C-alpha cells in the first residue's frame, strides 16, 4: 500500500486533530482507511474482526480529518474496536489505539472489498434495530 503524501506517525499527530471528550478520551476521525497486519516482506489487508486472533497485530493507515485539514497517518496497534449504535439510522465503527479512539468513515478503495463483509453485517444490524425500535 502506498501513500502519495507524507505519512505521519500517530504519536506525532498535531492536537488540532483531537477532540477531547470527558470520560472517553481523545476522539479523531479517520477516512480512507485500511486495516492491516505486517510481515517481514509486506502489509496485508485484514478484516477488522481478525483483531481476535492472538497471533495477529492489526494497525491502520488512513487520512485524519479536522475541519478543513487532512493528514495521512499510520496508527499504532489497534487494541479494540466497537460499533456505536446510539444512532439507529447511522451505525458507526470505532477503533482504539493507545493514543485515541478513531471514528471510521469510508474505507480506502483497496480496503473496501474487505470492509464490505463487516458493512453487510452492520447493515443487517441497522435494519433489525429499526424494526425493533419501530415495534416498541
């Protein structure tokens, strides 16, 4: 995978990309993302669900977004992920590293086919949530 611009290390991201939320920590927005693992020779696209495999260390690359600014970044190890279902009409996927929580927007074009597996599950969850909330 290649990035056309400078790739920032997560530890060096300027604070203007941070939104500090009490009892939550730092929140950032990541677009055009890929979830990866590394071998000695290459980076491999991985389904986010593979975080459960003990032998896999997943990380992410993408573009941080803040107001009118963008920054290409490589994140450190993803230690957990979550689905935010507080808005039934728009489920959000989040990943967490030692530095921040990241709301994932759209996958990169090369990662999109891998992410679509999770996206289908999210779409089904959203439909079921709407049915359940509509029947109460």
